[in-house]
């Protein structure tokens, strides 16, 4: 049997029954106040039942002012705990690890969605976002930790901190966006300080066997591969995280930065001294062959996004060595049968060539 179907343990908490993780996928299916909807839990539980060893929620915003899109799941209020508890239980019912992703959109928050001005590490003319005060940075750290405590209370096995894709922690990491002059700006050590304060704060204040992870991306949004690689290495050396989720857009692509070309983007992270930290990668893994290649190249598990939208049971289908995802575009009815609600279908219609509605 392929190593894709071997179990994997973490330093803390539950084991994965295989090497397939459901990516945290935006789906716009929650209620306007961030509470869990029946559509959302139906979508997520279908994936847990479909064989994923780890099932991660969509991004859940940790402050009301950090909402990134309509219908986003919330984790900023104790009012959300009841619904989050139903989600965690629904995932674990199918012997899948349950992880809640914690998120704040920062300058990518639509002002009309929150009825106010978005926030950013520093003033951002392009988005109209204002700089966070020093006290507000401290509150942001605290609110990530409080959201993790809510996930713990709801019964999740752990949380993932969203530090990728140009959202607020990615904005702190970017020297192009972050122009602060205090201890959260300037050097890479300063720009990454908030990431370590959040991760270490969650580790200190949640139970000892609570799984803590982070998602990073090494390109776009003013990020530099060398810097993100250094942050990843430091996170691994310090050992407060249990796994690193690297979102690479395409796991087999070369870096965009000229100095790093000639080998895959993934290789720069697979070669890190990981200690006990596990490494997962995401980016257009659409076949069993591609998933196996990721493991052969040194990763510990694979993270399935669009493949899991197309096939709720991607891991079960991947038991067939020749499995690859269905050709695009697909019909709306096809995706409805895969558990997507009407709101999710409207969102997916924004993905060029994915669905014919």
C-alpha cells in the first residue's frame, strides 16, 4: 500500500489516519454573524466522511473587523462556540482530525462588509486601510489566542494560524506593506514577531495536547522566499508548532525570484531541518501520482484544495493508483452533488473555467 495511506503522528494530540488533509477553503456558506450554517457543516462533514485524515475548516475570523468575505465562519465571539462544537463533532465522528483555521484579513477586508475602515500593519493608501496602534497589535495577538481557546472549548483537536496569502500576518511579514517603526516593523525578526507571539501564546494557554500549526506562503503580496524560509526554519527549531502548512499555488513550480530558480519551490521547505514538526504542501495536487511524488520529495503529507471541491472522497478515490480529478469545467449540478451550496457555487463561478452555471 502507498505511504499515502500510512498513519502519521504529531508531537501533540491525535494522529492522522492517512496523509491527506483537507485544505482550508473559502466557501461563503456561514451566517452573516459568523455562526455555523447547515450548508457549512454538510460540506465539511462530507469531506471528513470522504476519508481525509485531517479536516480543516474554512478560515474563521478572529475579529469582526477582520472579516475577509461574506458568509465567513466566525471565531471572534463565544456565541460561535456552539456551532464550532457541532463542526468539531461532525468531523471527529468520521475518525478525522479536526482543525479550525484562525484568520484576519487585514487590508483585504472590504470596508463595506464591516461598515468601517480596514486595518493593516501600517497605513495603506491602495486599500484605504489604517495602521494598527501598538495597543491594537497587542489586542490582535490576544484575539488570535482567545479564538484558539474557543476552538479548544468547542472540541477541536487544534488550530491553524493563517499567515499566508496576503492576509494580516502576511502583511506584517511583508517589508513592502509593513512600514512600522516599532518592534513589529523593520527587520525580519521584528516583522515576524507577531507570528511567534501568537503561536507561543496559543501553545502556553491551550491544553498540552492541543495541535498548533501555521499556514505560510512564500510568494506574492510582497513576500520573499528567503525570508519565509527563514521564518519557517525558526518555527521548526523552536518547536511550538506541530506542522507547517505551505501553500505553494503549484507544488511543482519553480520560484518566481530569479535567484531561486532551477529547482522546485517545494524543495526549499522540504530540505529544512524539521525536528519533530511535520510538513504539508498545497498547490494543484490533483492525482494520486502527484500526491505520492510530494511524499517522495520529502513532504510528510499533502493538502488537497480544488481536488476536494471536485471529489468529497478524494482520499478514498486515490486508493486507485490511476486516480486523477475530473476534467474541468464541471456543471453546477455536479458540484451540488459534491455538497456545495448555492452560495458556494456563486463563489466558485469566480474561478475561471471551473464551473458552468
